């Protein structure tokens, strides 16, 4: 899975993230806007860890 940070410009600069699987298919995107790239990256990496933990728990994988 890969994490992509997206800068959204307006009155303020916001950051959002998307998570894509190895085929490039969108798995999830942030539903909130973050005030910094670091905050967005931290949250996105936490979500990837959750997805990977769930995948590891599934039988047959």
C-alpha cells in the first residue's frame, strides 16, 4: 500500500491523503483536512498499519 499526500490550496493550505493498493486502486482517502503534511502523513500511515494488521489476521493470507 502506498500513501499519497495531496496539498489543497485555498484561503489556507490543507493536506489530505489517499491510500492505494499495489495495483493503484484507491483503498481510502482522508475525510478531514489536516493543517500540516506531517499530521496527514501520520494519520495515513496509521491507517495503512490498521489495514495491514487486518490483512495479517485473515486466514489463508
